[in-house]
């Protein structure tokens, strides 16, 4: 009960801050053209993005923010996810607020307020890494997040990102892991840019093999990899050295990222603490959403 009221208080404060600050909601664009390329959410619906055009000295700079939201760990789990906004664009009724690093208010975001800013919703359940050709016959699910990432990047390049002077790929939680996994690929899309960097916010999910709960963390990512058939999609720089089930852990990835990568992580990350204690002590199979 106490946890419920704490969550309600935090949500109320968040809403109040948005109202006082006046953060803008930006309309989502449905990328219908992606369907013919097989770039679809878990339920087969088209992906989407929200965009605010840059201005002034930020007109040729681009910042992409990738939404977080954990992962689905089994077909049943993904089927459940596909019935909500984290697995279907059809279920996403609200436009996103542009806050934090994509805020358009100079007072709150002096460095990036006038850049071209993009919000990329998360609807594939595997940090935009899967690319399974067929539709799952049992659940009618599609696992093609990698294609979503590609078609959205193609769309942005055609909108002017190909001429970017500076560009940043960023994300939070599962979106932060997306940033790590796609950082060098993003850099490769912009060979003429002066600076390209990546920011992973709360996306450094540890294995910590000698810390409590290591087996639970390992099993959790193994389930993600098996469900979405990621073993051959993960960076070869990692899978060539160790079991692929260890290649969603940031500590096994960041050493091979060539593009400048900034990591933001709190020592009191709720997700990390949960996995380090609950899974170890109680064998729990669920963890809080990120």
C-alpha cells in the first residue's frame, strides 16, 4: 500500500512539474510506409515517432531520444505486451511530452532546446534488435525491432539528418541499452557529421557475476535473447568471446563501442537493486518496469 501511494505521489509531482513548466506534447507521426518493409511493432502495427524541428544555430543538429520500457521475456509475455502501447502503435493514444534532454524550453534545456529533436516510441520489446522474418504462428507476433530502427533512421536522414553537423543518440533504461547497441551503427549513418555521440541514461544493466542475483540477471537476458532470436543479432565483438546470453550486459559491450559514449547511471537505480536482491533472495520472475 505504501508503495502505491509513493508511486501516486511521484506521478502527481511529475504532472505538476509538466503543467507548471508547460512542457509541450508533440504529435506522433505514424510511419505507414514501414509496413511494406516488415518494420512493425509486436502486433504488426506500424512504428511511429514525434519530431520537433530545430532552429537558429541548432537547425543542423539532431538529437534522437529512444523510449525505455524493459523487455518481454517469452511469447506469452510478448503477447500481453502487444495488447498495450509498449507493443502496439494502435494502443498508444497520448502524444509524448518533450521534457528533459528533448525539452524545447531554453531555461530547462539550454544545450539542445533548438536542435531537431525526435522521440522514438518503443514497441518491439527487445531494444530494437530483433529481425525475425516470419510471423510467429502461435501468437501472430512479429519480432522486428531492428527494422523499425532502420526505417526511422532512413526517414530522418531524408528529412535532413543526412546533413547534420552534430548528432546525438540517447535513451533511457531499455532505450539506454538501445543506445549502446546501436551507437556505432548510428555513427556510420552520418559520415559527414562533425560530431556524433551517444548518451545512455540508466541503460547500464550489469551482470555482476560475483554479486548477488547474477544467475537471475543472466537468466532474464537469456530469455530475451531466446524469445527474440537475438543470438546472431548481437555484436560479434561480444559473441565471439563469450556466450551470447551475456551480450546484453553493458559491461560486455562498451569496451568495443568506437563512438564517444556517455553513461548516466545512479548508484541507487531501482531496477538494478531489485535484480540484485529480490531475484537472488526470492527467485522472483518479475521486476519493476523501467
